[in-house]
């Protein structure tokens, strides 16, 4: 895609995140224990969470917590799924349903006498299949 054809899209905004603050612990004395400089950010839709209280600065902790959230596997999975659905113009479940029901794309194999054999939908109506799969 060329630079001219790029389009800016918004997938997540501030309203999609819950930000909460807490008092830090550990070294830093009484000031650190009384100041809510620790930050926890949760992305509601993906369930991804970022948390940081390393710095005495709430702003720095917020930035690091957000970076941690964005790098989490849960958020990456959610983001890739959202981008896929935007590009394809359909939900991933719709894509799967469409492709699984297309016999030119999918094939079914069963193991018969230690060998994998490709079968069609009519196989599952046979006496042999009914014995095997209706246990």
C-alpha cells in the first residue's frame, strides 16, 4: 500500500481503557507509600492489563503501564483481530463459517486401516461411519 492510499482509523480510544491509581510500595519511604503514583490500565474489550509503579512520577508510570499493555499478548491478539475484520469487512467468525462450508476449500479425512483417506459428506451417512462415530 502506497503512502497516498493510507487511511487513518481509530480502533481504540481513551474511553476503551480503565485507568486506576494506587500507592506504590517498597523503597522510597513514607512519601512513596502515601502518594498514588502507581498506575494500572485495563483495556476492557481485550482484558489486557498494564501496570507500573517503578517511578515516583505518575505520568512516567502511566506511559510505562500503557507500553506494557500494548505489548501484552492479549492486546496484540485483539488488535490483529480488529485489523483483520476491518480489512476483510466481516467478522472472523463469518469468514470461518463461509470457508468451512465451501467444499472446494476444505477436505475431510478419516483414518481407515492405519491410512488417512479423503472422504466426502456422504461418507458420514454410511454404516461404517455410523458405527465409528456414533459411540
